[in-house]
């Protein structure tokens, strides 16, 4: 490509002819949504659905105002504002790629301590939805109990200083206080993170935090705001030099492009106190029963990522596609999914659990998606507790197989020791890494040390069946190595025979 075209409103007409660009007048859009957390997933998923709705000539009063609550979000804001909040999406498929510029975001509030600009934007009565993608670990949940973590320093600060909060949730409460006082009514809080019952969790966090400083406001929020549950699904890798170069090869100078797979799904509970866009007209599913969809996705796809990534890190594999191409890891994943997870997952309209396992295997194996094992393995303390351990508990209660599930946990413990089998170091990759690494090192000679982390495992360490199985697998990983251990599970499902 002879010339790179800097992405902006002014250059849309000059982009290569095969790049899909907005057909709507972006200057005529007005805001209806504040979205906190403008990472790659949001821009490839929720922002895309809204963009396609705008392209259909619909709902132009629902544009997105972006927001962030971390100091590092200011750099993302600068990048996006410099290109008029446009993003190039590149769909990656072995059969061929396609590029599209998404224009549903029209602004980004300043990132400041105390979040005054964000609070003011959310207090504006034109804003009817406040949505969030702040990662699974960002909702101040006690991982052992699932309850609200009222003792966290950020929460304690927001309870003491509600007008100058640190958290997104404190900012939401401050804005809702202003709206209540002004009589402009509530907004919908929409969680778009991978959490079972994510709307219920967002309600728990917001209402519980509000109750620490103003019980009357907390009751008003609980009574008038809605927090719909949803299931979101699209594999979206992090953006690095390869992705930047890919967009440049197309001919576009975009400092914040996003690559993604061809598959998207969004299932939303139809519960919005102040209205919503017509997402169902561009492929989203609006329903009153999200639970079955989210259970299937979280227990099979999200847990499946953890099944692959921890083994892949130990064995030095760079991407999830590399893990799927590895015979032992692929067979291990297949056996755990079909024998120990899928039997506990109910079908949804048009999809059985077994069919969904087949679907995610095809998606994970896409070599065009450079989704790193490191990214997928990040924040295992949230992802194992949210995606894997619920199925462990269900299987224990049902008396069904847990050998593979226990091995998944043993692989996480082995990974957190911090070295790969090739001798290289695994860099810290979890908000609780020092504690995890200490427990993992102790568990090398005393496996129970890992399950004694009650903040993650609760009472599972006291379950004799699970603890005994976990102990065997971790000892085998250290004595025989990862590939041999996976072969043992694949061949007979347990190490009991050698005990």
C-alpha cells in the first residue's frame, strides 16, 4: 500500500473500497449510552451491534460516550479522540478477512481523579443506559462466597467520600444521586462482562456500595433502576504490533484497531427502565431467560479457555490455536468438556451442549486468531472461581466425574509456580500473583497448600474426593510432566491405578 490513510471522519470516503464504512451521518448522532471500559471486546461487540443498527437507519439517539476510571485509560482516550472515536475492525477467518470501520462512539469523557466529568455525563438525562466492561474481577466480589467485598480499600474510600469516588460504581451512584435530586429518573446499568448473572452482580455491587453511605438512595436505586443479565460472546485478541501492521497492510493508519473472529452472540434480558436500542433488529437475542445461554457459554467456552491456557503456558505454547493443534491438550480439553462439563449444561434454542462443544473447538482452532495463552490465562483467580469451580461443585453434588476438572485446577497451580517446562519464567499474570505463587511453590511438596486458599476455593479443600484427586494430579504433573499427565487422563481418566 503506497499511502496510509489516517483514520478520521474526514478520510472515511478515501478508505479502500473493500472497507465497509458508516453510511449514517455521525454528526447527527446523539448520545444515549455511557460505556465504561473501552477495551477491544466492547468495540468489537457491543459497539458493532449499535453501529449496524445506525447503518440500518435506526436509533440514532443511542450513540455511545466512552469512559474510563483508571489513569491508564487516558492514553486510550487520546488515541480514540485523535481519530474521531472510530475503530477499524478486522474479521479474521481462514477463508478470508474483512475490514469495517465502526462509528457508534461519538465522545470520550476526560479521565480525572474523582470522576467529575464522568458523573456529570451520566447525570445528563439523555443518558439512559450505563454499560460496563471492566473484567470479571472488577466487581468487588468475595470469590469464596460470591457476596459483596465491603472491606476493599476502594469501596471503603467510596463509602467515606461518595462525591469523589475511585470506582466506576461509586461514580454511577453519584450520578444517580444527582438524577434523583433533579427528578430526571434512573438509568439502566448494563454489565457486559463474562459473569454468571452479570446484571444481578452489578446490582449487588451498586446497591451494596450505595447502602454504605446512603440507605435511602440505595433503596431508590434498587427499586427504580434495572440491571439486565446478558451473555456476550466473541473472541477478541489483544492488539499488538501484528494487529497494527495488519491494518496498515489494508491501507489504514489506525492507532487502536481490533481483530476478532467471525462469530458474535449477544443475549440480553429485556429489562430496561429507561428504554433501549432495537438490538434485536441486528441479530441480538432479547429474552426474559438469559440464564441457560450464559450457563452454556461460561461453563463451556470460558472454562474451556482455562482448560487450554494453563496447560499451554506450562508447555510454552504461544496461542490458543497452538493449544488446539497440540494432540494431548486438544484431547484433554475434549474429554473434560464432553464427559465432565457438558452433561451439566442444558440445551438452548437451536443448540445442544454437545454441539456447542464442537462449535467452540472450531472457534478456538482458528489459526488466524492470535489469542495468546497469556491473555487467556490472565486473572485466573477470577476466571477459575467464576468459570470452572461452579461446575466442580455441581459435579460433586451429583456424584459425577471430576478427574479432569481436578486436573484443570492442578494445571493452574502448576502454572502459578512461575516456570514453564522449558525453564523460562512465567511473568506475574494475576492481581493476586504473589499469593498464588507462594501457594503454588508450597504445593509442589504439599498439594493441600493450594486448596487452602479459601478466598478462591471456599470449602472445596475440605471435600475429600476433590482434594484427593487434585493432590494426585498435581504430584503427577511435577513427577512426570504435563504431556505424560495429560496422556494418563486421556487414556484412563485417573491416576488412581498407580496410587
